[in-house]
C-alpha cells in the first residue's frame, strides 16, 4: 500500500489534525509532510521554483518526524515559501535515524497559489508514531 | 443537567461552578468554571479534564479557573487562568499558549457609518493592501537582527520611536506596550528568523482586522463609554486581533522541549505532555519568561505597526489625517500571557490563556485616563456576530486574579465548518447583510463562519452578571479582513 494521509475531525476543534501512513519510515515521513503541505496551500497551484535540502539526525524516530515537520513550518516563515512536494529518505545508521530530504516549492504568491491555513507549529497533543507489522502510522495535530 | 464529565461539579454562585480537589488525585486546589447552566452544558470534556489537570501543578494558588468562552486547548484549556507562587510554583508555556501575547486592539474614530458606508469598498481594499494577511505574508517594516532585538526589548515603544504610532498610544496599551525583563539572548535563531519579516502582519486562522460600528442603543454605560472615547451615534471603530506570529510560536515550541527535560531534573510530573513546566525561579523558568517577554513585546509592536497602517489607510481614503479623524487608540490587551502580579497571597505568576486581564478601578497599573473606569477589556466575537467592549472590576481582582473572558470560543471543527459553507458563498451572504469581507483564503474564510462559534452575547452576559467585567458597548462588524 502506498503512503497516504487523512485529516481527522473533532480531534482539535480550532486546529488541524491528520493521520499519515506508509510502509516504511520514509513513506510515513512523506505522507505527514504532504498533509502539512496541503494544509498550507493547494500543491497543484505551487510551481517548483525552489529546491531545499534538509538533513537531520535523532536516536528517536518520533522525535525526528516532529523535527522534520517543524522544519517545514520554519522554512515556510523564514523563507516565505509554500510547497509542492517533499521527498524524505529515512534510514538507520549506527543506531541513529537519519533524514535526508528535499523540499520543493515557491515563494508565496497569493495571485497564483491557492493559499489555505498558516500553520504556526506542530504540537505534542496526541502526537504518536507507531509501527504495526510493516505499516507505520503517525498522528499529528498542527496549531493554526 | 447533562455535562461532558463524570466529575462532581457544584454550583457555588449563579455563574460559578466548582470541582473539588477530591475529584482527581493530585489536585492541589479546586477548579472553578464561570458559566451559565446552558454554557456549562455545551463545554467539551477537555475543559473539565484540563482545568483539573492545571489544578495539580506545583505552587498553584486559590483555584484553577476557566472562563465561559472556555474550550479544549493544548495543556491548559483556552479561557484558562492559573496563578502560581513565584517561589514555589511553576511557569508553563502551555498556560500561555503558542501565540504569545495574542491580543486585541481597538481604535476609535470620529467617523460615522454614513461617512464610511459610501467608501467602504475602497477602504477595505486599502486596508487589505496595507495590512498583509495569510500564509507567508511579510510586513513592510524591514529590520536588521540588531533592530529586531530592540523590538523584543521595547515592543510598541520601538514603533513609536520609529514613527509608527503616537506617543499617547503607549499609555493605552497593557504594560505601556513594553514588558520589562525581555532578554533577546534567550531567544533561538529559528525564532528570530521566523519573526523578523512578520512585523505588521495579521496571520491567518481566527485573526482579523475589522471595521465596526457602535450604535447609541448598544452602549450599556454611556459615562464609561465616553471616557473610553466611544460616543455611539453609529460611530466607526477598528478592531485588530493578532499576536506574535511565528516568532512567539517558535519560542513556545523551543521551551516546551527544554521543559520536558527540565521536569525530569526537578522531579515534576504532569498529566499531559503539553503541561510541561519548570519552577518559575529555576534557570529554565527564568529563561522562558525572558524569551516569552520578547515575544510579547514583538506582538505589541506587531499590533502597533498594523495600527499605523490602519491610520494611513483611513487618511488615504478619507483625505484627512488620522489625527483629524480622531483615530485614538482605545486600548490594547493581551490574552495569551504570563505576568508577575501582586495579590494578597503574595507575588504570583498569573497565566492567562485565552483570558484577558480585567483590572478594576484604582489599580496603579492602569493609565490615569482609565483609573476611574477600570481597565478596558476587548472581546472579539465571530466575524458575523460582533464584539464587545467591557471594563474590569474590583470583583475580578478578588475572584479571578483580575481576569475575564477573551472571545466567543469555537464549537465546530474547521473541517465541519468548511463542509457547511463555501467561502465564496459566505462572502456573498455577508455582503448582502452589510459586511464586506476581504480574505486571502476562501477555505480559511469558511472555517471562520459565525456558526462555528458560541454566541458571544451569551458569554459576555455571563461575565457581566458574575460581576468580573462590566459591559460598555457592543460593536457590530461592517468590514472584515482575514488571512
């Protein structure tokens, strides 16, 4: 089964919650990033004008996912961009998890892009990353 | 009465309900909720769970409180108030909220509805152009890193020094728009990089700029209203709701991480990760307080720059200076903040999250002009229903650490609101009802539809009858800008 995500209702009344799934850490990281990207803007309306690389390490995979999503929020504000897609590769090296990712997007342009909600951050409320067999699932609540 | 909790909730006054410490292991003080029976019944389970979790935090004094606009939040409920001893107690980013010093500002004018109605369209267009909103928006003020540190230290005072405001504005802002103890060295580079280009921007979500009208028949206390510059006769006023944007959120996120580790060191356990806290007097607690004050000052500066832009927009559209249009600031209040205040118990760090300071008459913290009336309290409703101006009371000082409600409180999820109405349709419907809306995001507009919120009048009536704030005037929207 490929990666996917769905928005969850009534988890956070004033904010946005989603569940992301994938068959590997890389896929669940990609699904979660795509949920974040679609919360910010319709990716179909964002051209591939910029490509950024992000590298992170952590001994805890859930902490690494939290950092990854937080980094997307940071880049959005610090560089004034929204995104078309994210391609993360997650692998384990010497007992630590390593993320090498590319973020593709463009400077914010309300005339050309369908902008949605301005995500302020990732929260720890009900935050979870779990593995069931080969399937990985993350639950994330974003502060709007 | 059917409540969303199994805990015992006892009525102790017409609008005050109490949950005793016996209802949850670890509660150090009772929890108190201000609500009518009807509002209490609509409160979600999170309010009861969270206000009693707060009552378990070390050093809490008197009660953990929740206002009638209360609903579930991260750690603390929105509408939550809690005061901790500065010696034995804690400070918690969850008790402040992610958007540090999210707050309300009200600007009066000498204009009447009849003056503005014919030019409402160009006015809203000019405001929409001058006050950026929505995802990734950046302000016109460009500052260097060193200048941004000055913003963190000086808040609205920095803006007035740079010409973005009037000297008289400062007296009409909580803490004169500049909270002491802000230390930029306690703020991360990430926070600075997120905030440095956002001065003078609204953001999105429930933040807005609104042009409103005050009818004479909706003034409840004409004498107090007159002192506040509110004269009625279809007077035009402008309300702003926004905070410290990405900067404040990054400060909160950074210190939640720090506190998670610090709690282990200090042997503190909490019922919810989002209640992460540290002793107020610990190095971590003091660092967060210094960083939070930087974010609070940047929020005062943000609303001050927006005020400058609003004055410029009105001057451009009406061909008169902002001074000639009588565009004085009524007041600016924070509703997400922690502050050190003195009460009979001693020096306390009062957390207000979705709650407004409501100091009563005579308090030395109030400017001379408002010392007899009590502090102005600005409560924003949904963009369809209107807002209120109130004043603080002596009773608030006695019962709620000088605190009251902040808004109407959400009752419907964003997704459900979007399913119920399309942004374009809502915009057309509101225009027909005389409210002109400009929005960056149509889906964001639908999420903020009036039916997604509690009726603000019910909430205001509750605090008015409870005596912790008194109604002064109701403000009806005619134009709204949303992110």
